C-alpha cells in the first residue's frame, strides 16, 4: 500500500501541473493544493502524506527515534486514546446523514464485507495450516481486517476534500459509523473467539461459551472508538438540532468545538509519522501482495459493482 501511495504521489506530481496547464483557460493564479484542478489538489495531498510517512521512516532508520526505547509511547497514546476517538465523535456528531445516498454507503460496506469473508477463508484454509485452530483463526481475522480497514481520517478526509470539497465528508462519517458498529465489533468477536480457542488448544480444554461472550462484550464495551461512535450518534439525534448551524454546517457548541479542534489538529501528521516509523525494508512475499491487492483493487471494484446495482443513476450513466 505504501509503495502504491508513493508511486501515485510521484505520478500525480509529475502530471498534475501539465494537466492543470492544459485545462486552465483564465489567468487566475491559485495556490497549489488550494482550489483549482482536483488532480493538482490530489497531487499535493499525496505529497504531504508521503512526506509525513518518509519523516517517520527516516527518523527510525537513522536512530533519531527508537520505538524499542519507548520514544513513541506517548504519541501512540495520543493517537489511539485521545485524537482518534474525538475525531470519530466529531465527524459522526456533526455529519448531515439525512442528505446521503445510503445505497453508496451500503455498497462500500458490502464490498468490504465480501472481501473480509474471502480473505478470512483463504487465510484460514491456506496460510500455515499446521498451526492450531486458535492461532489460524486469529491470523485469518487479522488478515481479513487488514483488507477492509481504511484510513478514513488521516488520508480519506484530505483526499475527499481535494477532489470534492467538504460536500462528501458525510460519507466518511456514514462509513465510519457502519464500520465501527458492524465490521469492527465482528472482528473483535472473532479475535476473542480465536484467543479462547487458542487457550483451549494450549491447555487441552474446550473454551467456555459464557467466557467467550463475556470477553467479546468487555472488549467491545471498553473500546474507545465504539464509545465515541455511540456518543456521537446520541449527540447527532438528540442534541445537534439545539445548536445553530454555522454557514449551513452542523458544528459542536463553543467552547467544546474549540477544545476538540485543538486536541485533534495534529492527528493527521502524527498518525502518518507513526505509520512511517513502522515501515521496514523487507521483501514483499506472496501473502503481502495478495492481501494488498484484495484491499486496494478487489475491494474497490466489488464496491463499485455493488454500487451500480444499488444506485440506479450510477448504473445508467446519469449520476455522478
């Protein structure tokens, strides 16, 4: 995925100025990445994204940051425990869900679910079959989740804003809502079942059904992103109408919105930097390539195919 992102960045960086020059008919000067041709905007978004990833990679590569020494512990806490839950809450609480075409949302998540199931079954049946059932179940769940989990905030929002402006951000909120309430809990349940089965494999006892149910419930109930989703939905349906809109857009009340904006402002850069620190110079194997293709190519085309069935205006070529 990182390789594809870098290639896209370099290709768009080289071609976007040419495209922009060929399509511009006025003498108006625009700041790169702010307005103007969507392809130019996308090129600059990918350039900024890759620069953040590269900074994290270089920092570890040259010993400036050492994850084993605990240098990234505070950053990981901020991203996972503070910024991400707040962003989930903000996006869901302020989204205008009533204006969305839910056929598009359904298509995106049906495609994800289909790819998850296929990746899960292939991994469970074919990847290192000599291991115990519990470990195979855990690996298959992680591989399935890998092919469906999307970076909606650090990459998704900037890309959508570059191509469409703010009018499509509601679809990010809707997809986050569906993912956090269906796909992620399903993944957590499978992980808890896998851990219970692995424990049974190790001590020779069958896992307790009640124990698995309790572990699943505890894992879901204590997940901060799930909690943020529930709180965001509660605000959206019961409190959002009490706060006046600003320029036709739903917002959180002041000073809550000011605090949330301040606390989440560094998220994109910090998240991408942290991902960059995890990059390694290793060879690409069969399963790496297969799972990446399932995520980047197969999932996209399956979702598009389902969308042509659920959104008639797209199927007949009259919609956008």
